[in-house]
C-alpha cells in the first residue's frame, strides 16, 4: 500500500517540493520556491503542507551541501535542517536528510537514462556511480546490498584538478591565479565553462551563451571541447576509484546541456585515456539523467 510522503530538493537558489505516493512523484503537486523569499527550509515545508492540505507519513529533504548525523547544511546559503526539525514541521513518522547527489543515486533504477557509452554487460547487483555537473560538481557511489541501497556522500568537486595537456595546464594556472588552487568544481561547473572561455580568449562569456554556439563558433567549441576533456578525465579517475561496473550516471544541468555533444567533443577518448588501464575503463557504461524530477524520486526511494 503506497504511503504519502513529502520530498524536497533544496538548492542554493531554488527549492522544489512535491508529494510522492510510494516512489511515484505527483507531478501536479510539484512547487518551486525562490529561496530568497523565505527564511529557511522548515518554513518552506510548513508553507507547502499548509497549501496542499495533506498529511504525510514520510519526509525526505535533499540539500546541496554536506550532510552528517542527520543534519544537512547548504554550501551556498546559510540554511540547514536536521531530522528532528523535519519531523516536527511535517508530522512524519519516517524522515531523512540527504545530500542532493545521494538523492540522484537513490533514483537510479527508477528513472530512464540516456546512454552515452555502452560499456560491457554487468550484473544487476554491480555498484554504480552518479556524477553531478551543474552549479557545482560532486559524485556519489551507489551500492546494492542485501540490506538495501547504500548511497555514500562525498565532496569530490573540491579535489585538485587533474592535468594531462598543456591547454589543461594553462586553465589550471588561470584558476590558481584566482582561487589559489585549481579544483575540479572551479572548472567542471557552469561558472567553470566561463572560466575556461576567459582563459582561452581573455573575454568572459556566460555559459548560457556558449552552449548554443557549440559547433558553430570556434571559441565556444574550443571551450566546450576542453571542458568535456576535463570531464572525461575526471570521470575516468572516479571510475577507477569506485569500479562502477553497473554504470556511471551523469546528472545536473551541464550534463543535460552537453549530452548531445559529448561524443563529438571527445568525452569517451578522455575518459579511457588511462594508459595500460585504458581497456579496463572501457568496461564502464555511461549515461545521462534527463529526468528533471530525479532528485525528488530519489528522496522518495530513500524513504522506502
């Protein structure tokens, strides 16, 4: 018997809240809130439930920031919430606070994926990896065990950027000059594409303007190619770290926007460029999450 739950995907700028029957999101219930107009996560939950008139048995919030001991705090906004607060606000008997990439990991198996690299056939129980490329960058390994699905949090975006070519070294030096260190997230994110274009041309240009020009404008295409080469290299490193024979799922706005271009811009070649382990890395399938409600579905699945 399905149980009604409140699920929420809390970002630095916007928050989406919905009701779920089991793991099925009620699309007509989805609401988007602008965070600047509210005082915190708890007040958003109260407002949503007041307007919906529903009572819920479960509640799960995914936050764009680190989570520890049931407490989540946004990286780019001074908001936080823990399980006790969530239970008090919603009246739910079962609650969870998880990282937003964990929510994407819990969604795997419940959402369709767009295949980019076929890889090799693996067992259904093989581990997976979700990689988020959007406003920021992060990843989470997904393991299927006899006790259920386990999705571990991480802060992958803040590791040091790997460099293989002179063009990549040039970008890394540019980032270091600004931030003191070249991290993955400062390149593999929306602002990262702008940073690469600035480094190559001396002129900053918004990512929203660059992506439509891929394949038409020389500078935009060179920027996107370098971005995708960095992405392939980082994803290949993560594949060797976690061995996700069940597949790698790219999610986030940048992943969706670049999905049609990944093949032509050399993603597979960069990912598989691992010396004597190149053939080994070719085993890992890669797909893109195109479902805009994936994090909400993941919240519902995590409660189950």
